[in-house]
């Protein structure tokens, strides 16, 4: 059985005071039926980590380096994240792929480095609008997954985030998302070390309180990776409630 997971990806937003307040509000509720995770920027990680200690809310990095350590200005190593209490790290987010040159191979190396350092990678995949419109969704996602599966062991999470749905207010329909999630599960069962039925596959892309119920009702959607709506505690907590109610 798969336990629901809802992760807030805060991206590059807010001040230390903003994120402290947000974290404290999110921690006021105790969750058992759903894993809650927060991914602050590295600059805010220590402050958030302090508030999370003693709670069961999980902490994740938004990215990590493919390298161990050394002269890599601006990078964050998997060890640094683990040191601050992270259990997970997002790799291959479409914003990293689009703006920072993270190609399939680098994403795979980051996922592998995360696992070596005992962090669970959350591997993001997703197609652009152009790729969807030309019927290439499955091909693109399988290419992205294949690169990672060649390098990693069995403990990982996948996040399906269609690029056209991120930050646009235009979520995939539940049926569209379900179709891709089902394919991802089958492909992963056949081509990775994961047991397909245990693999958690999150949906991300304009998840809001008013569409979370219908998305989380789908059999292969095990939770969400939430951007904009996770910056508002009330919205994020409503999405967590939907997951707790509908998944498992
Ligand atoms: P939005 O929820 O703002 O569309 O962002 C999704 C996302 O990129 C989460 O990683």
C-alpha cells in the first residue's frame, strides 16, 4: 500500500520570517495518513529545519550537486542537505532542465549521488506543450526515466509535472494525469529496481485546493508536488487534507 505524500516546493520565494511563519502554521496540524514534506531554498533550510525538528514533517532539498564536494561555486551537495536534516531531494525539476542546463544525464547523476548519500530522490519528469501536441508525451517521459533508471537503486519517488501546467493555473485533467501516471508505473515496474505497486508517483502543476480532490481520486496519483499553493498555509493544508482523505 502506498502512503500519500504532499510536498511543498517553495522555489526561490520569501524571506526567513515568511518561511518561519509558514512552517510554523503547517506544523500546527499533526498528520498520520499522509506524509508532508517541505522544500525550502537552501538559504532558508536551517531555519525551517529547526522548526521541523520533533515533528513528522519531512524536509527536502530543491536540487543537489552531482559532485561530492569541492570547487563548485553556488552548488549544494547531497551531504550538506543531509546534514541539515533533509531526507529527500528534488532532481530534474523542469525549471532546472529549462534554465540551468540539467539534461537527462546530469539528472541521473544527481539522483544517484542523492541515493549514495542516503537521500531519497524525487525525480521530476514531464513534457512541454509542444511535445504533448505532437503526441510525444510517452516517448519524452520514458526517455527521462530511462536515463535515471540506468543509474539508481530502488528507493525513489517520481513526480509527473507537465511543463505547460507549472505555474500557469492550467492543471492537467485528472484523466490526463492518470493516463501518464499509469504508464509511468508500468514502465518503472519493467525497467527499474522499484516494485511498481509500491512506487509513489506525485502529480505537480497548478494543484490547488479546488482541484486536489479530483486529482487525488485517481488510482495512480499518490500525492502532489505543490508550487504556488504551498506558499499559502491555508491552501497547502487544504491540499494535504484532500490527500489524507482520498489516497490509500
Ligand atoms: P505550481 O503548483 O505553482 O504549478 O508549481 C508546480 C511545481 O513546479 C512544483 O514543483
